[in-house]
């Protein structure tokens, strides 16, 4: 079981406890949770950066987070395929 941290505490820790960020969170998947796992906490950090530093709205944050999840998934798959190829060719 992975450790989960309270959303309120995370917002304070990353300096993202602002009305603008809270409004965006309410409109995204992250706002539906009261506790976050480590990967979700990282998404919260990214969402806060997008809102605070780049002025991205809720819809934009959701798109970026979905694309980021997909990219991380594909990177993991590519790493696994490369590892398997290296093992099969004896290059590992």
C-alpha cells in the first residue's frame, strides 16, 4: 500500500494554496480527492505550476495532465521493450 498525503497539506507544502489553484482543482480529477498518492502529488505540483506560472486554465491543466500520464506510460513501455531486446540479443 502506498502512502497517501492530505490534499490540504500538500497544497501548503508546495505553496499552492491559492484561490486560483483551488478553482482549477475543483474542475479537474485532482479536486475530487482528499488524499493523494505520490504520483498524484506530482500531478498537483505540475498543475500548480501551470496555473501559477503559465496562467493555464482548468481545461488546459486537464489536457496537460492527461498527455503527461500518456507520455509517462509510453516511456515505461519503451524502457521495457528496450530491456527485453537487450536481454534477447545478449547486449545487457
